[in-house]
C-alpha cells in the first residue's frame, strides 16, 4: 500500500491542525482514522466506552 504523504501531511496540518512533529509521531492507521478514512463506520457504543475506561483508567489506584 502506498501513501500520498504530501497530501496526508497537508490534511493533517490543515484539517487536523497537527504540528509536523505530531503528524510524524502518528502511525498511518492512526492518521487515517483521525481523518475518517479508515476504521469502522459504526460509532462506538456506550458499553464499549465503559469497557475501555475500566481497562485504561485516567488515574491509577494507589
């Protein structure tokens, strides 16, 4: 699979307002998902969000 890096960078910087370092820190899949060009068309359900929040809490218990 080839990528139009110039086009993707233009979209990342203009549409997503990423800084170049932020753009290059993303994987191609992350970038395509942020641009809405990859991934599921279905929105995440509340139940999945709750699962992810439990699995990756913002604060760790001490």
